[in-house]
C-alpha cells in the first residue's frame, strides 16, 4: 500500500513540475516575442531544447550558467530601476 501512495505522489509531483515548466516556457516565449519578431511557439521550443541540452551537460555547467544568468538579470533589474527612478520620484 505504501508503494502506491509514493507512486501517486511521485507522479503528481512530476506532473506539476511539467505544467510549471510549460507555463514558464510559454511565458518566456511570449516575452521574447514582444521584444522581437520571433514566433512564440518557436521561441518556447528553442528554450526548451536549450534547457534540456544544458541539463544533459552536467550539474557543474548548470551551476555556472545559473550564476551568470542571475548576474545578468540583476543588472537588467538595476537598469530598469535606475531608468524608471526619475519618473517615480518626480511624477512626470
């Protein structure tokens, strides 16, 4: 009986991670298609293949890529804060 509960929980976890990943890929594709002329579906498919390839290359590479992506995202957020600060502080 315990095996059935564990299998059901494992399947539910796998299914929820799959749905979360698909929503994230569609969101990423929609964001990229807003700033470029690329197709949403093709962009989501490209990033899906890219993430699978990176994960197959090993955990050390994934860790390094994650560090670089966090630095780039932090720099982008900092840019948006600095760029938007005059509009926020002076209200036009």
